[in-house]
């Protein structure tokens, strides 16, 4: 694999740098935490390009090194095409990956490991209604994880469903409905209820409020916060919605074309974003205040496809600060301050 | 109170098991309602039920023994005694037609059912299994379906002789690829659907995903196709029997009645008429039913129509 | 104020099944302004957008009122006349631009076809299409030779805007034009609409649930709730001195207004009224913190200052 991809020799070298950080906490977890709930080390995903005998692969993600400490919320931010959903699927083993993954301190390698992690995690989908089997009613849907893991007696199914629905603020008689009869907010709540069924340690939420009205969005976010407090959950929230992630995440990791470009505590990243991409993203978010209208454009163009990944720094085609070095040399993810990392050649110069 | 919670509906709380069955029934009941609202679908259903009843209750419905000869009474036209007249050997034509439904539907439904089952199994394996297995199966489907059914039928009949079993064997072999390909396409499309990924993320086994979640969502279109294929098989059986390559006499079949009728078309034209009518009507019935099912099984229409 | 270029007068619209989606909407669009229509799903904002150009959903029926475009009542015109007005006088951009294009024709051919009623040779029409594509920030020759599916979401939305503006209409109606796009592309489309509005000079009506988009782009805002316009205000007033309790609640629960992690967001309890049987009084009263007995009666339309109105008992005139 290393020989095929001109970039990965650099990646390998990088991995070494990241594995042995300079003094001071460089990993994405806070220094005080014990073993993180979830650890990713140099995670990489390549998809086969198709064809029965073809071995060509397309690199989607590389060099993802991230920790999620127990009880925290990690926000994974990026535009569509940045690989954030692929990362979520790789964590659960729904997508094969290389590199190392560990959950609750135990490495995940075999399919049995991933089966075990699926019992301790839950995945919430962007399109909540589509994630519910169209021919199952709500009561069956929310108790499905219990049935799969034989964690419940058959007779208790209805009680359990009512209990789970109550937990997310839905009446028990909602159990008889079918997915197509639910409103957007209701489907989302059913999705939350189902993810709680097995009392998971980690909930991975892919765009948990996409397509919802602001008032319903606020309801769902409050519900997620309550459940986190009540059950000691950790969240990995995947979104492109900065207003949302600023509100809920302890730390964020910004992805661009399958590479981490910046990680750090949410408040500090929003206060002083280090990477030009992070800056542009924050500036691009429309502010609900006409007095803060932006006059110039923060960022132009769109994210290039993974098939046309720019050489060297992947962001150089859109970067307002681009220099010659960005077109020739791939930047590494470096620790720029305690608990903060960024992948940019210009950070020393700009900070 | 959440902003989007529905108002509680006042109705008795059903039992857990019954609740689930009732929910399933509700979904099917609304499909049936849509089918019956459509005049073509309703007519198709009625015709099909009439023929199924004929086949099931032939011994009670038929006024005479269909193979009992009465040479004295041969080539009689319709009368109070023989509503559809008699054939060249004096057998009661109505009885033969009623028993013929048994032959026709027996062959058609058996072969379509077996082929459907084979199609589901192979199609789901191809659609959800490893890609290399899919590639091999698709190659096999394509090879088999490149053989014309009638040529294959004639070849197999030449080798192992005509008969009901031969017919069923040929039909099943030739039909499986089409059904399997339909199921494969449906399965492939659904296997990346969110609710299937959700099942995998919850740790569900492949068996559970295949049978509990994929199967109910992929059979709808197949049921429609099967229903539309039944008349083709009926026609094939009639055609081969007409050529004396299908059902062996004296077992009554619409095809060999038709043949007998043609040989004596001048003297007894009623035979062709009475043997042709059930062929036409059953073909129409199954085709209409298939068309009606196409709409009735569309979950989007169930939404709007419910 | 000058003569409005487009206006709805007491518009009532009903869907089959008896849903009263619009319940007496009166709204004026001034020449060259950007009017935002804000509200949550089910408030009737998209229905209103369609009604303003008389593209009604299946079975929808205007039961009362009028939509006046340059003095002509769209609801009463024959369809042939409406078709002539669409494109030339009024045009629309949708949330998903893929559905607005014919999938088997290249963009260039479609933009030429859209000018079917215009004068000029095919060559002139192609040139006009190319010029408009350049104006929306696309490479004209490249974009014209593409099929709709070969363009990214953002490029497609640009092409859709180019198509809508081809005939230089006086009014452009945009229904959730940025909802399907990424933040960076959303910002670019907002920027583009602002630029084009200055250049082409048409009035723009933006329908969206995204309060940030409205704040970035609009001059005036109409807030809708349960099929009615509950507040109209200049954009700065709406965000800094909202009158209607619903507007206040809506602004408060947008997480984008909060700078820090506060733990909990304000929400609007309760739910939308059933529009098959709308309440006689204020539709928002059951969810309103200020509601009192008087709110069971139809609320007055209060106009406390020029250009401002609110449909509420509790707003002082």
C-alpha cells in the first residue's frame, strides 16, 4: 500500500511524529483523562475502485489520530465529501480500515471485536426516518437492538418500548405507528430511543438535526444533553453545522478531504481558529444578525473530489493564504498549543 | 411535552403480540383496499379466485367424470345435460374444462412458486453475498436466460419425454434467472439503505438482516412479476399440450381440449370456443391482478391512500 | 412606498383533505427589494412561494384572494397567459435544482430552450445563456456542455439561478435555495444572489427556515406561522426588536445566536395547530408565554411603525 500511494510514505513518517509527541499533551484528549473511551491511531480507509480483478483503491481517509475521552462530546466537522461519515462507519467496522482502533482500552481487530463494540455503541443517522425499517412499527424498531442481542424477554418487549419512548418524550401509543407516519422530529426521537436501548457507552450521531426546524432542533439537542447527563454517554457528533457543534461539543476535529486539519477544545477553536480552512468555515456560517453581515466571501470554490485530490496541502486550491510551499509539500499535523493540533505550513508564521 | 408529540389517541390498548400482527395486517389491508378500488385489479382478483376455486373444487363442481367416455353422445352441442357439450369421445366438456383448470393452475402455480423461491434465494445471495459470488451467479443467470424457453422445452421433452414434471422442470429452470436478477437488483439497492446499515451497526446477523429486513422489502415486485408470468406458463402448457408435448391424455388440459377442438372444428366448433374462453379469461385475470398489485404494493401509495 | 411589483391580497389556499395552508396572506414585494419569508415546516411558506407564481401543488385550490403581478391577477388568468408571464416577469429557483432541469439535455440546450418566447436567433439565445452563466460564476463553455448530473450541487444551483434570471424577470422567487448545500457553498450562493440583485435589479423573495440566510440577505422579512403572516419588519428591526412572541421564540432557539455552550437551548413547547380545523383566535396562543383570554379571539393586525406589522393582541399599536 505504501509504495502505491506517493503520499503515504510521508504519512508513515508522520505517524511516527504523532505517536511520539513532544512534551506536553498532543493527543486529542485532555491530559487528565484515564484511558480514552475511543482511540484512533493513524486510521486509514481505502475503497476499492470496483471491478472483479482490479485492485485499484481510492484513498478516503488517512492519518486519523483522535481520542474520545469517556463522558465527552467530540465534534467531527467538515463539508460533504470530507469523509466524516466514512470515519463513523470505520469505527463500527461497517467499513474496513487500516491503522489501529481501540474501544474502552481494548483494540478492535477481528469481526468479533466489532460485534462487541456494536453492543456498546449506537449509530444515529442523518435521515432518521430512512434508518427505520419501513415495515416495522416504532415499538419493534426501538427494541430491535435488544432482540438482536437477546437482551430482553419477548413478553417484555412492549413495556420496554414504552419505557424507551418515554425516555425520549414520546407517548407509548406511538409504538404502533410506522416510520412513514412520523414527523421529522418524531423520527429523530425514535432514532434516539433506539440508540439508548442497549445503554451504550458511545453514541455516534451523524448530522443529528439535519433538516429539522430550529425549535425542533433545540428540542433534540436538549434531549441529547439530558440523556448524556443521565446515562453518562459520550457522543461523537458528525456535522457540518458549526452553530450546533459549538453548542454541544467539548472538542472538535475538522476534516478536509479525509485529513484532519485541526483539532482542539471547541471554545478555543472558535475563539481563534488556527487553520485557514477552519477560519473560512466559521466565517462562512450565516449569522442570524443583519448587523454582522459579511461583505466579502470567506471561501471560494468547492471541496475537490477525492478523485482529484490536490497534491501537497489538499486545501491549497481554496486557501486564501496559499504560498509556494503549500503546493509542493504536504503539511503535517502538529501540536500548536497544549491540546491543539493543526495541519498547516503557515501556522508559525501566522500565529 | 415535546413539541411534536402526537395527541394521545383514545382506543383500547392491544395485546403485545396482537398489536404487532394487527399492525402488519393494517399494512396489508390497506394494500387490499387499494387493489379493490382499482376496477381492473378487482376484476383480476375475482377472475383469479374463480379459477382457483374451479381448480380446488373440481370434483364437486364438475357434473361428470372428465375422462368417462360415452361414445354415443359424442360431438354434442351445448344442452341442459351438457352445458358445454361433449367432445369427440363423448366426454363432458364442462367437466374437462373445470378439471383443466386444475392442470393449468397446478402446473403454473407450482412452477412459478418454485421458480420464485429459487429466485429469492439466489437473488439475495447474489445481492448481499460476497462480490465474487455475485459475479459468478450473474454469469450463470445470463447464460441460462439466453436459452429460449420453447427451444429448451422441446429439447428436454425430447430427452426425458413429455409430461407434467418435465414442463415444471423446464419452466422453473428458465424462470429462475429473471426472478433472481430482479431480487438481486432490489437487494443490492437496499443493502446500502440506511435502515440496513442501521441493522448492521446494531450488530444484527446476516441471516436476520436477509430474512427479517431485506426479504419483506424485496418480494413485492417479485409477486407482481410472478402474477404476470402465470398466464405465460398457462399458455405454454396449453401450447405444448396442443402439440401433444405437454400433459399426456387423457388428463384434461385446456391445450389438448383445444387441439381436439381444432381437429373437429367443422363438426363441433363449440369445443374451441369453450376451451379458448378459460385460457383468455385466466390470462386476463392474472395480468389484471399483476397490474393492480403493482399499485397496491407500492408503499408510497399505501401512505397516500391509507 | 412605490407601487409593489408583486402582491398577495387576502390569499387563502386549501389542499385536498381540508388543510388550510394559507389563511389570508397579504404581502407586498417592492421593486428591487429582497424579501425574506421565514417560518418552520408546515407554516405555509413554501405553499406561499408556489402561490406567488401560481405553481400550486396537486389538488391545491386558491379559495379567496388574489396574487397581483404588475396589476394582473395571476389566480384569475388563463394558464396560457400565466406561462407567458413566468420567466419573463417572474421566475423561481427551487431547493433541489436537479429536479428543475431535464436530465437528458445539456445545460446549454436547456438555457437556450428556456428562451422559447424571446426574440432572436438561436445563436443570440446561446450567447445570452453563456453571458448569464458567466454572471453566476460558471465557466460558460464548460457549463453549457454539461448534463445537469455532471454538475455539483453548488454549480447546479448557480445554473438554476442563471436559468431563472435569463429573461431578466422583475421578481425571482427562491424556495430554500441554500438548504441542500454545504456552508461554504451556501455563503457563495448568498453572495451571488446579493451581487445579482444589485446588477439585475430584480426583486427577490427568499423562502427559508434558516434565520442566518435571511439576516445575511434580506431587506425586509415576513414571518409566517400556521398559514398566516404574523410579523413583517425591516430586517434589522426583526432581529433586534422583534414584536411578535413567535418571532422572539424562534430567534431565541437558534443555536447560532449563542456564542458559548450554555447546556440547554430555549425551545417552543407545544405544537402547530391542526390546519384542517384552525382555531378562531390566535393560532400561536397555545404555545405563547403571553397568552391570555383575549387571545381566543382573532388577533388584530397592529402597525406600530411604518413598515412594521404584527398579528397579535399583545403588541401595543
